[in-house]
């Protein structure tokens, strides 16, 4: 899983505000966390020791992203364009509930609030 931690750290570092330096925990109740540390090794340690679980609730992740976009009154340009998942499991094993119907529901929820795909 070292590659996953490295990619998580890289992507969080090159992201744009307000998302830069933040990651979601990998569990059924995901939380957006600011990566703590002053050095690459301390940030690595932080990511490596985030609370994790067997599965992730993708719908909660996408709903949390949308809630933050609304509550922070972010512009469309500040909205997340891509979400990456790094796991040593297959997607169907890692996902608690993310199937095509739920993807459609999430997409429609974003669309209604003006976050259309580019």
C-alpha cells in the first residue's frame, strides 16, 4: 500500500485550495482530514495511521464534498474535478454501496445544485 500512500500525498499536495492537503478517511463514515506534518515523512506517517475500515461509503464522500461546496460558497472552479481511491482491494470489495444507481443519484444531486460536469 506504499504506492497508495505516496499517490495520496502527491495528489493532496498538488491540489488547489480549499482541497489542498486534505484527504478523506477510508471507512463507512468518511471524514475530510487535513494532513498534519511539516515534512514528507511526518505527512506519510499521518496518512498511514488514519482510521481505516474494510469498506468506504462513496455516497457519503460525494455528499460531504457537495455539502462543503455549498456551505463554503465555493465557485464551480473550486469544486473537485476528480476523486481518487487508492486501495489494495477491488472496487466492488472496497465499496460499501456504490453501484450504478447510486452513481446516477449522486450525479443528479450535483446537477441540481449547479455542479455540472465539464
